[in-house]
């Protein structure tokens, strides 16, 4: 069993098979980010810490939008 692989072995990987597995996960993550950002900026007058939530959504790819929908939407200002 070979424990160390070099850069030369990258050409032996079937990238199409890897892409078929990874693409749906990447697509779901992108859609979550997009929906969270649209919701955040559509209701930015009622939300607190809009810039902070934007950073969390963008830099914590899948967890950021989930945190926004579970925690961030509860932090609305009361008029």
C-alpha cells in the first residue's frame, strides 16, 4: 500500500466521476448562499448586523446560510 502520492498521480484520477459527486453538493451550497443573501438584503432594515451576517454567509459556505436562517432571522429589530 502506497502512503504517499505525488503530483504525477493526479493525471490518473477520473475527474469526471469526482465532478459528478461533488457538483450537486457545490450547487446546493451555492443556492443556500444565494437565498440567504437575497433574504438578508431584502429585509436589511429589520435585521441587525447586516455586514457581519454577509461575512458569515460568504466565508462559512454551507454552515453560514444555515446559521443565518436559524439564528440571524430571529435577530430582527422591533419597530
